[in-house]
C-alpha cells in the first residue's frame, strides 16, 4: 500500500502574477517537494475570490460549503481540506494583507467556524513581502486567522518577511530568503511530527 504524502497548499495573494510574493511561495513549495511533500499552488491573481457577504448560510450546512455564486471559489475548500500545511503569502497594501487574501481567508474562515476540522491542528505560516513598511501588521493579520482556526504556527529565525517592490527584487534580500528557507525546514519538521 502506497503511503499518503503530506500536502502543503501555497497561496499567493498578490494580484501581480510572477511577482515577489509568488516567487517566495514557489521557492518554498520547491523546497517542500525536494523533501518529499506533495504541493498545491493557488494564485489569487488568476483566480480573484469575491468577499464574504455574511449571509451565514454556511453556518447551517452539514458539509463545508460556501453558498455564494463564485466560480473562482469552487474547489477551494477541498484544497484547504486536503492540505496538512497552508502557506499564505501576501504583499503589503497600506499596512495590510491584500483584499484578495482577506476575501479568501474570510470565506474559508466562516465555513471553518461551523466545520472546525477543516483547519484545526493543521500547520499554517504567513509569508509577507513589503516595499518598505507595514510587514509586521500584515504578518500578524494572517497569523490571527491561523490562530482563531486552531492551527499550529511554526517560527523561523526572524519574522517571515522579505523586501522588494519590482518583480524579482525580493531575490536580493538574502536575510529574507534565509528566513523563508528556515521557515520551510521548521514547517516540514512540524508537519512530519503532527502526521506521525
């Protein structure tokens, strides 16, 4: 019988395809793959999600489901459910995560309030890219989502942030890349412990 591999879902919340946030998320997923993990990449640039409309219909459903008519959200809950590790990346927009990231997390989070096993005891980590400032607020904002969803958040040698504005600039941030690499190592270790 073939052993099921641990899956990591990497989410890029930048509206710019192939930008700095995507580069970091893809780098992390490549590292996970090299360690034998299965990976899944979700770009919100290619698939913008509508915001939650607080209809609360998901709270009365017997299965994890959002009732809003939004083809870009289809299968997203399945992808969250299939992953044991969730990496959420966002650039900083006015000292905050992008509207794309928050729309996704609000929709998934509401469903998880009724169906906590969707996220409970999974491993979550934030990766944030800033031009200059606001990164700590954005980093905390994403971590608040993990914590209220009863997820486990690993650390690194610094907060998981890197700097860059134009595409590719983040690759010049040596400390940011080291921090990301250490995060992946710690997250991989934790995922293996949680799975055993």
